C-alpha cells in the first residue's frame, strides 16, 4: 500500500510538467502532422482528409525546393560566419587589456536588441539612397557609385550579414565561458616547450572548445533553419521576398497568403523531419570522431 501511495504521489508531482510538455510540444507537433494530412483552409472550418496528397504536391513544387535551397544558403552561410566571428571575438575578449569589461558589454549588445530594431537599423544603414554605409565607402574611395545592398543581387548576402551581426554574440558568450575555465598553466608549459601561438591554439584551446562548439553549432543549426523574422523583414514588399524565402517563410505564405493550412503544415513537417535527420547524422558523426 505504501509503494502504491508513493507511486501515485510521484505521478502527481510529474503531472504538471507533463501537462506543460504535452501542451507546448507534443500537441502542437501532433496537430501539425494531422493538419498536413488534410486540405484544411486557413480561415474556414471545413476540411477533409487527403492523406499524403500535400506531400506529393510539395515534392513536385519548384518553389518548395527553391525555398529549401535558399534556406540552406542562408543557414549555412550565417552559421559559418557566426562561429568564425564568435570564435575570433571570444579569443580576443579572453585576453587581458584595458577596458575589457566595456568591450565585452558592447560585443553582446546586438544580441540584446529586438529583431525588428536590428532590421530597421540595417535597412537604413544599407539604403542605396541615404544609407551611411554607401556614404562612408564613397568617401573612402572604395566605391564610385552607391551599391544597392537590398537589391536582387545582394539581398541574400545582406540578410546573412545582418543575421551574423545579431547572433554571433551567442557564440561569443558560449565560447568565452569555456575559455575562462582553461588552466593557464597549460599555455605556460606549452610556451616553455617551444609551442608558438598557433600550436597552443590547435592543441590546447581548440580541443578544450570541442564540446562547446558541438553544442553551439547544433543550436545555431536549429535556430537558423527555423528563422522566420530576419528573411521576412529584410525583404518586405515587391517581388524581393522570394529571393530570401526559406521554408518557414514559404510555410507562412502558403498558410496565410494562399489560405492552404494543410500545405503549410506539410512544409513545416518536412522542415521538422529534416532537422531531426540532420541532428541524428550530426550526433553519429561526432560520436564517431570522439571515439576515434
């Protein structure tokens, strides 16, 4: 009787957490799967079960594959430069110099700004008509005429740049926290043995950052592949939206512009499954390298 009572008490203690997890994770994911199997309208309540018809449509839709490709370009490009710039900044901020605390605070500033503020700021800075960026570059003689940073040719590059500028502090915070825990005696011993700065970084710093880099890259992969606000806000109006349209933006447009909630759900489910596959491959590759 005592064990039964303890089991009931344990279940009751677990129940609030289960309700929260079910309500915010399992139910929305399950509802999206079910919705992707219907032709549900985004406004009207009527619908019918169509099976995998939405997935068949998606596989034959050129806009879907273009959105997937643009999403890969945006995500991989922004993740690469976030990690590279974040690593360089973390190494610099880990050194002792006058005003280091102030510089650390300034370096984290972009990450604390709301995305809408960041987008409005950079769209003003990069404006071809009155943007300070073109003015400074022309004053320095680096360009002869204003560059259309937000035009067809450079919109994707500008979107990646803005995403890198806003989110690289996340990498800085993560790596800097690990750098501060490395024993300085390791560097002193390596310097006595004749190791230069590159060898100390390669054989001491980089192995120490290995696990943190694994988590950072994994998290940034999830965040950037599902990023909606930056691509959507960088190309508002006109026909430029499609130039930086990734799968989240495409799912949103299918749902609320074309009113096809079932098709939008199918696109969202495909992105969810893609991230699951990437995670499995990433974990297996990392475990294989860690075991070798």
